[in-house]
C-alpha cells in the first residue's frame, strides 16, 4: 500500500545517512515470489515516482558527495532465487 518513495524515506534514508557517516548498511528484502521485492528495490525509470530503493539511494549518495574532494563508494547486489545465488549479472550463478 506504500509507495517506494515512502519506503525509502522511512527505511532506507536513515541507512544511507548512516553510511555517509561511515557505518555499514544493508537492506534485505525477502518474501514470496511475486510479492514486489524486485520492484521495490529496482523500480522503473519512468515515471520517476516509481524509482526503487537502489536508484534513490544512489541519487542520495551522489548528491551528498558532490562537494567532497574524495569519496569511496562500494556497493554490491545479490539475489537468491530458487536456492541459486546471482549477482548483478543475473545469468551467472555464484558459488
């Protein structure tokens, strides 16, 4: 019933702010197949109101670091589906 913007503002925004201060953060989405995990995390480009948590977090980070002289960002993504682990390249299975 909530928009991805609402979910981002309530859950992910504080995690990203903490990461900007040097803490580690993780967002773990789990649930039944078809429950909206991928949509919530990835969303769609158009309309922009349906961007997911990942693109919103990247925007937040890049806006926050525009004035920084140096900044290191390390992000990872993985999916577990039918007991197969995949990274950003969803066709390649990981160990």
